[in-house]
C-alpha cells in the first residue's frame, strides 16, 4: 500500500518540471481561445474595412461582368483578364487575410506567452504504434474531447438557431424591401447574429481555458519519489553532500594545523580549549586567531605547538572567551586587547630570556577578561 500511494501523482509540479515540459513544447493549449480570437479579429477587420472592401468588390464585380467584344473572340486575352481580376481580388482581401494569419499565429501567446521549440517537430515513431493509437481513440481524454465538441455544437448551433428563429419575420420582409433598404438591414441582422454567436463562444472559452490549465497541471503532477529524485538532482544527494562537507572540514583542519607553527602563543584552558594567536607588529592592527579547538582538537593543537616550540600559556577565562567569540583568520575582539597584550608581552620577554638569559619572566595571572565574555560566567548565571 505504501508503494502504491507513493506512485500516485499527488505533488504539485516543481518549477523545474514546468520549465522542462515547456522546453519540450508541452504547454496548456485552448483551441477555443484561438478560434474565438480569429473570429473576433475577422469580425473586427470586416467592420473596420467593410466600406473599403465593399467598394472594391463592387468595382471588381463591375469589371468582371463587363466584357469587350475583342475579349470574346480571343481566349488568350480572356485568360489574362481572369488572372488580373483574380490578383486584384486577392489584393483586396490581403489585409484581412494577414490580420487573420497574425491572430492565428499569436493567439496562443495569450495563454502561454512566447515559446519557440523544435522538439515537437522531431520524429516520434512510438506514435505510429496502432495499438497505442486505438487506445488513445477510446481513452478518457478522447471521450472528454467528444463531450466538449458536442457541447460546443449544442451551444453555438442553439444560438444560431435562436437567431434565425428570432429574426425569421425580419428576413422574410427583406424580400419585399428595395435593395437600398434590404442590404443595410441584412447587414444589421448578420452582425446581431454574429454577436450572439460570439457571446456563446466567449462562454465556451471561459470554461475551456481554466479546464485546459487544470488538465495541464494534472499531467505534470509528480509522485513523491519524483520529488525526492529531483531534490537529489538539484540539491545533491544528502550522503554525497555530507561527505563533501566532511572533506571540507578535514581540509580546513589541516590548513589550520599547518598554521600553528607560525603562531606566537597558544592559550589553553588547559584541557578543554586551545587558541593559537599570531601578531606581526606593523602589519596587523590586532592579533589574529590562526587555530582553535576543543577537547581532542585542543590537545592536538598543544601537541603541535610543543613540537614547534610555540609558547603555551594556561589562561582559562581568556581561552574560553577567545574560543567562543573569535573565528579563524579574524582579529580578536577589542574587549580582549588588554588581556592579549599582557600575554604577548610575556611571550616577548620569554623569547628574550631564551636568547639572552637572565631572570625568567613570570606567567601572567588574573588577566583582565571582561566577565560578560567568559562563557563560564554565563553558564553559572541563574536563568
């Protein structure tokens, strides 16, 4: 049962899934929206260019019905005249045809925006499988498309039949009216019928567009396993990422250990924390932390420091404060300047003693570490 539920497409598609489908040309399409846009563009074009179209068509009809005697006896001239009239007719309708062509080409942008891909044009021989073709013919999607086609026919046909029935008396009156009156009246009846039919198609579009968007989203839904797999591909396998982080920490620790021999002093807790400091007078505004660690790592820092003759000073409050409030490669906080200055003064005196001899310097005690920077004071403070 768990495997079955995991294979169900219950998860919303990710943006990556949507982008991949879009690259392959899989977007929501509404034929009804394109049809509605083309018909509206055609109606608007006829409305705006109607007077010019009618005038030019009347002229072409007059020229076509006017036949010279010479044309009647010369078939070559008659064919040339027919070619000229056909070309003139095409030029008359060319603006309207271009408007319809541009509308048909750009109407999908209303739903999907700009999309250009050649993947849908690539040959897919699986579509030639007759068994799959028959299964698609009798699929639920095909039955839904058949139901929508019947519904559209009923709506558009019903509106058309209503327009004819409602205006049957006016149409019959056109026979008795003179041409000057009947032609404009016929144009008015046609425009009213066209508006009624387009109103019905607008209703179909209002239902079809959300339905197509819902079906497209449903096709792109993902299973829980697909979501997990995509997360691995985009963000990386958690085990691999953990291994990489572990390797990065190990490399950082090795670099840190390599910096310990360059330190001026290692301040310890003595067993819990170790912090290595370095200061170059004139090139640094304050000492920096080159290494720090706790417990086992603190012991390792002390071991490397002893092997490289780096002085070690036990100063628990300062070691705790430096470990908590500093990062590798950063300067120490200003509040610890005085305490670290005493430590470095002791280190310089110790170096002089090792070179020249004399009285051995005493290790500093009671370093001026602000109580609020000592984690031990925070832990002992009552909640």
